[in-house]
């Protein structure tokens, strides 16, 4: 995975048919994935974010620059991650706009350096492209057996419910998981490594967004953060 962070993204299309992977079928680097998308197919934001860039094709076929993407949108997300959506026929957002995960941002097409309607999708982490399939679940099919999917040590992101405990002037975060989580938080079995606070201790959220719970455990209070949309790699 290299510098890629373990974040679970939503698929940008309703149907997930992979026609080209991180490498092209001939073995050359692709730097993204291609998904089958007939003209007019809705394209959705893979994560909450901000529209960082909108590019409209200028009708000139070029190589190695932004115009090769055709009609393109680049979204910026928290944690120094960006997603890119290319070759669309129409763009439905503007630069600077805030979008939510699953919101339609465009319509698939055949613009730029494209030889048939499809969606080209990229994931950038800390300024570097990463294999998008490492940030998506395994719910996809390959157009043919030669389509590249995962390299050594790479695999699909797996959804996991996580709880983080954080406290003190120097927050420390421990993660533990359950396959299911009851609305009765008081019955939750806390992992022994979770940091337990005395009642009235100062809790630092550390800028992390999520739902916080105060859980009584062995006569003390634990402050835990529920993060349902994070993922783990197994």
C-alpha cells in the first residue's frame, strides 16, 4: 500500500464492472481504474469533500496533461486524500462546492483521451496515486480475466466498526472492534487496552469527528469515539 491510507470509499458508480485496473491489460502503468459506464450513467462522490478542480474539455486531444481527462472533477477529502473522476459528459458541481458521500457529481461519457464511454477513477494520497481498489470493497466483477486488480500485499478494504479511546494532554488512541454494536452502549465489552479515565477527567477530542460515548466500566468512565465508516485491511 505504500503511503496509501486505509480509508473506505464508496464506489463512484452503482454498478462495478472493472475494464482496466491499476495496470493496463498490456502491463503498462494506468495510475487509476476504468469502470464500465454507458453514456449518461450517474457518477457519485466516493467520500465527503470539496470540489478542488473542475476541468471542461477544450476539444483538443493531448497526452499527459489535464485535458487528456476530458471533463474531469477532482475532490479533496480529509487526511490529504483526493479522488478524481474523468471522461464525463456533464459535470454537476462547481469548484469550491461541498459534496457528500454518494452525491451525484456528474454523468459518465467519452470525453478527452477516451475510446468509449466509461469512468476513469483515481485515488491520491499525500500527493501520490494509489491503487483505488485498495480503498474500495471487493464488490466488483472483471470485464475479462486479464484485468489487473491487486499487487503484492494489496487487497480490498474491509468495513469495520471501530471505537477509539482518547484522553489526556497527549491523546493516545487505541482501536478495538466488534462485528455488531448494540444501542445499549453500557453493555459494550471494552478492550483491556482501552484507556480508562477517572470520572471528571478532561477528554481531548483531537479534531476527530464522530459520536462520543461515556461508558461506565469497573466504576470508572471511558470516553470512546464511534467511527462506523473507517476500514481495515485484513
